[in-house]
């Protein structure tokens, strides 16, 4: 069977009616919207400048701590006394030694850490984006805008002309072209033709307004979250810097106090040993006045050995102290490097999580836009199919009504013709009776006159 031509241009009568029925049936059974009528959303794309680089939050290299100064042991060595002849005097008493005072340290102001206090910036407080319905998103507004183009005495707009011509043609076929029913049918056709267009335009405005409001709210929330994260990062950085500075100053205060105490202790011990050594030398010399020079030399040799042994022990203690200080400095530098590496690793992980969340949000927004477009396309197709079915049923109802009206008009005309024929026959009989009565009356009158 050849495909039926559904073009309406240039067709009239039954051909136009058949083409209308075929076109409405095709729209009622349309499986999908044409490509030019479908809504295709624009997908968001992640740009390179929208991601945070891990190098932004990377902590610079920590400068190594200054190595502890080494104590010079050369100045602490004591020379053995030169043997002399023992003076023959009375033994001298040991003088008073100035007692050593413990070094009192004081914590510097820089080593007292104050907790960093953070405040949320105004940019991190999100406000809900609200909007009122745009009057242009209502069918009533769009319908009013469409009917502004309909002016008395002017040609109908392109969207209204087909519906009005169809309604007028149907009414003229029924013989009601100049009746009030024809005007009402044209008005109804004009209204029905404008409603789908107005509804479609209103839906477009409503969709644009909702999308703009959603984009505005997402932008506000994203900016607020970025500002809050920046505030937290700044607070953490200030707290960490304050803690590191306080630790550094406290360690320096403690080290200065330790060095001062050790220096005082060593100075006191050296002074005491010097006094005891000198006094012992004098006392020994005075004690062995009666002894020979050989015994005096033996005593000074033994005293030199003791002094050399004390110098060796003191040098070993100082070297041990220097090594301990160097180990402490190396341990501190290792801890600072480990803390810096851990901070950089944490910042890199947070930045990677933020970038992944941004990609996930973009994919979610694209999916939502695609789902909304698919939903709108299905709604448009369903509305078009339902309207086409309604138009098809209306056409069937009009054809049935027109057939019944023609039948009733034929019966009425036959009845009127029968009534008129009966009336003419009755008038003819009455005329014949009247004429006969007149002739009889005239004849009688003539006879008796």
C-alpha cells in the first residue's frame, strides 16, 4: 500500500479531511521527538586551572639548626708545678672559697605559646539563594503575550492562522460560516492553538530560572566551602608556626641555662682545684721542710701526675658533652624534616581529595542536566501525543456530529416539503370550493334577477 500524502497545503474537502486525520494519527503514534525539538544539555567540563596544585601547600625546606659550639679544653688544662726548694715556714691555712651559685634561668616571652584563635571569614558563611517565580514562566503571561499579536482588522499571526482556518472551513461546510457558533469555534481554535505554545514558552523560562538559581546556590556553597577550608588551613598554619617557634625558643632557653650552669660549675671546680692544689703544694712544702730535695722532687712528680690525670679526665668529659650536643642537634633536625614531610603528605592528600570531589560534583551536575533534559523531552512527546489523540477524537466527533446534522437537515427539509405540498393541496381544494360556491351564487343571482 502506497504511503498516504499528509501535506495540507492546497487540499480541500474530503482530501483535506483525510490528510488531517492521517497527520493527527501520525502525531498520536509518534515514537520520539524530532531531533530539532529535543533538548540537549551542555555538559560541564573540568578545566586545568580549577584544580589545586600540591605544590601550593608544600612547606619549604627547614633550615638545619646551628650546631652547638664546642668547649675548648686547652684553656682548662693545668700545668704541673715547677719543683722548688721547700720553704721552711709554717703551714698556711686554706682560704675561704666563694661558694658556687646555681644558675637561675628565666623563660623568654617568645617561648610562651598562645593558642591561635581563628574566626570564620564572612565569605565562608553561605546564604541560601532564593528567587520568586518569574511571571514569564507562567502560561497565563505567555498566553497574554501571544494574544497581543492578535489585533482586530489585522491578519492573524502564523501560529493561529491554521487552527482558525480549519475551524472556519468546517463551519462553512456545515453552513454556519456567518453564525455565532462559527465565531465561537474560531475563538476556541485560536485559544487551543495558543495554549501549547504558551505552555512551552513558560516551561522554557521556568527551566532557565531554576537552572540559574541552582547554579547560583552551587557557586555560593562552593565559595563558602573554599573560604572555610582556607580559614582552617590558615589557623592550622598559625598554630603550627606558633608551636614550632615556642619549642625552638624554649629549647634555646633550656640550652642556654644548661650551658651557663655547666660553665659556672666548671669555673667553680677549676677555682677550687686551683686553690686546693696551690694550698696543698704550700702545705706539702712546709710539711716536708725537714726532708731532702729528693723527697720534694718525688712529691712534685706525683703532683704533676695527678694534675695530668685530672686534665685528661676533664678533657674526656668536655668531649663527651660536645658529642652529646651534636647528637641532640642532629635529632632535632631529623624531627623537623620528618614533620615537614608529614605535613606535605597530608596537604597533598587533602588537595587530591578536593580535586576528586570537584570532578565528582561536575559529573553529578552533568547527569542531573541530562536527566532533566530527558524528562522534558518525554513530557513534550507525551503532551504532543495526547494533544494529537484529543484532536483526532475531536475530528471524529465533528464528523459524526456533521453526519447526524446533515441527516436531520435532510429529514427536516423533506418534512417541510411535505407540509408545504399539503398546504398547497389544501389551498387548491379550498380555492376550487370557493370558486364553485361563487359560480353557484352568481348563477342563482342572475336567475332571480
